[in-house]
């Protein structure tokens, strides 16, 4: 409710502003030094958690309003994708030697879909909500965050399918996920959400000034998808690529996320050559550390840019 | 600066840069000429003022004078290029009704969404929900998607949400002119209630009448600069004086039989004037010039209208029972009015020459304008001087 107090507290810390403050007047949109202000904004966003919830609900509602199948559509696409990859790549392209290939793909595909959805919807979130950005004040970060939230809800449905598939595969193979590795998917999701939100913030701000971003990102995501070991095994990449290039390939934050999901949800791969052999925990922690710094940086850039949103739209 | 200052605008300037290209290709192609593709202008130029708690301030000015920009800067939607804005207390900005509405959502869903955008919690919205729906008067449609609403229903619901937000500072941008008459009255009543509660209101409007009625202080902006800051009637008068240029959109002389020329306003001594005191004698004088053969069937008349375009008085020679001789050469006409009991404001004169039946030969809708100055703040067109007895 106190729309500016947090901002002002952060802004007032540079002393010069304090001199200007008569009797509890608070400066509107006080300038913040680049390095500080993240915590202030985060606190402000927390104050608006209810609005954030409403925005997420709105995103979900309007996406499938007036369609008979509604939310089922967001399940249908990855399911069909799964089937296509399974048939075409699993059978025709001889990747069929990977055991329980369907579970293998879906473990990666589910997180990838989440990532792609966050990034692409967050990118357009400011531009699509131009009407609001120009007329009402609340932290602009809420728009990309609402996109993230809506994508997470869709992800829950996919997770349900994944769990069902894991159960079926478990009955069929006798291999069940190892509960001691349960931290893997949690850490992976954390890394993914933080990284994707940071990327979304950055791209959302860029897209306001340069609408090409929203088209460009579709292409980039497509390339990124094929550069991530989702429908093929990383072991083949290790064989084909020279060492340094392979190391570079593994720097992809999404690779670590996919490895973690595969390791937990695809126990049938345990001990086969198709499983990633590196230290997934270490990679995840490094990814999280990187993502947190990246998110901070992205938010600072976003905060810089957001003062001009209303006039650029 | 006193303790009760709730808004402080200090030396605020806002520059807009208008770029004419916006895609990567265009920017690359035009990289070298990118300076040519930028145009900048100052929407606000070193504006400063304080607003004390409980006051209602009007912002007036022509289109493009920076009123809305100023409101957005106070609301935090835009950031000033230089200078800064400070304020205290919860703020609600009615910059556009239904800005947060989404056509695919139902009225109910939109009420909750919009209320949270304006800063209400879910519990508060629950509490106000019935009052909101009742205020908007659209109960049977509350669970219909708003894209099926009439535009009147839409703005009514939006306004209903906005006025239930319970702000300490209310920014209003020309949103009071919505809905039908009864609803407008309801809105104004609500604003008056706000004033009564001691809340601070900043109002942007083109209705000078509203400004005079509701504000206790007015700022007149002209191309981004504060021209007048003070008493409403003083600011409104200044604004009207600046707008006197008569727009002589003449209707083409029909059939080219007669033409009106030289329309002017004179006082009781025959002097040309454009400003009168209320109750003073005013004459409308003009010449009729027959362009062809003599015109047998003719009459001429004048009509008065206010700034809203409403004609509130008028007469012509035929209605007055005159039967003048045929028009053969330039003829001078004078309509003398002994006293115009008009209230403060700007008025327009329409002049026409016409046959008894049928189309006008020539008509000028805004042939002249004049200002009435009074000390009275009474609203309306007519200034009556009632004798009031309270027994």
C-alpha cells in the first residue's frame, strides 16, 4: 500500500536527499545508485504479492478463456512434442537405445518448456501491458514476475504428467527415483526460475525499446533447445566435441538443470553411458550462484530502464 | 512549506524524445541519420509548487500544455528529466478508467484485479464489493465478460472501483465526463465527499465550469510552464483571455445571394469591445451585402452560445415581425441588447441571413466571441441576482 516508501528509503540513503525531505514527504521515483536498490525493490514487490497473485491469475484466465479444453491446451503441446520426438528420434533416428526414452525426454522437456515459457512471455510482458504501464503505478517488475508465475502454474501440470510417467516406468523397470536425490529437482527448479526471471527482466526492458527482441528470442530459444541435451544424450556430445568446446557446451545453465531432472526422474539411466557423469550438484550450485548475480544485475538494468517505459510505449 | 504539505513539485522538467523509427533494421539503416530521426520537446519546463493537505487543485491548459504529464509525474508513472516530486500518503490515480480491465474477464474478476492494482487488499475488496457493484448499478451483468459491456457500463464499473480505493491523495484526469447525467452527478457527489473528508485532490479537466465549482486553487499551464497559480476565477479568466481568437469557420455563402461582413460587438457608446461586465448593454453589428440581384425574401438573426456550444438565446427579424424592404445594396444591421445578465465566461455569437423558409443564404457560427467578467462565482449561463430571505 505504501507505494513509494521502500524506494525512498533506499534512495534517501545517499544523504543528499535527506536534506530535501521536509516532514516525512517521500520522494517519488527517487534515483538509486546502480549497485543498491535491489533489496528495496524486492521488498516493494513483496508488498504487492497480492497483486502479483491476481496478475498471475489473470494471465492464466485470459489465455484459455472461451476455449473448451482450457488449460489442457498447455499440456497438449508438450505431450504431442514428446510423442513426436519419441517416435521420430527414438525409433527412426536410432536414439532408441536410450532406456525409457520417453521418460528421458520428458524430464528435460518439462523444464525446458518452463524455461522457454518464462523467457518468451516475460519478454513481451511490458509491451503487452502497455495500457497499465502508462496509466497506473506499481513496480514494473511485477509484469515479468507474473509471467514467471503463470508459467510455473502450467509447469505443475507437466510435473504431474512426468510423475505419472515415472510411476509407469518404475512399475515397468523396477527402477524408482532415489529419494536421497530429491534435492536435485528442487535446486534445479530454483536455478531455472532465478535464471529465467533474470533473463526475462532483461529482455522485457530491452523489448520496450527494440521490438525485434520478441522475434529474435523465438529463434534463440529454438537454437538453445537443440544445444541443450534434452532429446539426445550428452554422452554423444562428449564424443563428438573436442574437450574445450565440450566444456563450453556444458556451461549452458539449462544443461545443468536438465541433468538434474534426468538424474532424479530417470533412474533407468543409472549406470548407463547415456547419463551425465559429472558432478550435477556442483554444477547446480554454481548455476544458482551465477543466476542470483545475474538476476540482481538484470533487475538493476530493468530499474534503470523502467523510468522511461511509460513514454516509450 | 508547512507541515500540511502533501505534494511538493520542485523544479520539475520533462523532456520527451520522439523517435521516428523503432525496429533494429530501421535503426541500423538510419544509424548515421539517427539524430535527424529524433525530435525532442519539453513537456514541462521548471514547474514548482506545493499542495497542502485537504485542498482541491485544478490543472487547466490547452491540449499539449503538459497537464497529464504533470499528473503522471506526481503519480510516479513517469520520471522527471530534472527536478523531483515528493509526496506523502496513499495515492490513487484515476488517469484512465478501466486501465486494468481486461475484456475477457468478467466484471467480478475485473473488480478484484483493478482494486488490487489500485492498492486494495482482497479482504478490503470483499468488503467494498457490494458497494462497488451498487454504485456502478450493473448488478445483473457482474458475471458477464466486460467485453460485452456497453461503454457506459464499463466506465461506470471502473469509476466505482476507483472511488472505493480510499486514497489520501486523488489524481483525476478528465475522467469525470463519463456516463450519463445521473451517473456524472453521482461521481461529482463522490468527489465532493472526498473534499469533505479533507482529502487532497488534483484534477485535470477541460470543463472550466467544474474547475470554478470544485477547486480552491488552479494552476494554468501553457506549453509546459506555470502561467497562473492561484485563485480559480483568476486562472480561468486568464485562460479564456488567451483563447479569444474567434475561429471564423464560415459556411460557404449559399447561392451567393447575400454575404455577411464585418461582424462586431459594440457597447452602449458604439465602441468595439470583446469584454463586457455582466448586465451591460451589448450590440451585435454587421453588414449584409447582396451579391446578385435584389433579394426580396430575407431576414437575419443572431444567436448566443456558450463554450459547450449550447445555444441559449437567439432571435431574428422574422420572429420579431419585421418586414424590411428588399436588399439592394450593402445594409448595416444592429441588434441591440439592453443588458445581458450573463455569468462569468466566454460566449459566442452566430449570425445568419436567410429566407423565411429554407436554407440560410449565409451563416457564420462563431462570428464573434466575447467575455463576461463578474465578481460572482455563481455557476450557469444566467447571472441572476436573487433577493434571498431567510426567515
